[in-house]
C-alpha cells in the first residue's frame, strides 16, 4: 500500500476487511499503532487460512484534507 504523493494526506489508523459475498465483511488485519500510510510503499503480511473475493480498507483516523491511497496491490501466496 502507498498513500498519496504529498505526504500531508496520511491515514493513521486503519484496518483491512474481507468478504466472500460482499455482504458480511470481517477484519483480517489491523494496523499496528505506529503505522501511517504516507508517500512510501509499505508491505503487510496478512495470515489467514480462508480465501476471500473482496477486500476493503477501512480508515478510522486520517489527516483532514483528502486522505487516501495512490497504490494498493494484493499478492496471494500459497505453498
């Protein structure tokens, strides 16, 4: 994930939800306290045994002016 270019539109408190049916979402990852989505790419390992079709980022706290992401990519790793 990567936040916006200016680094003044950061997201401070967030989590990731997932769903198989777009109806019932569950939290699969909560960002650690010191994690801020700014203008650098960050990688997060989400360990789950279930497979999901839908993902969403839920922002709980951010800067006032147009916070958001400029880049999101999900990799699926299996053995």
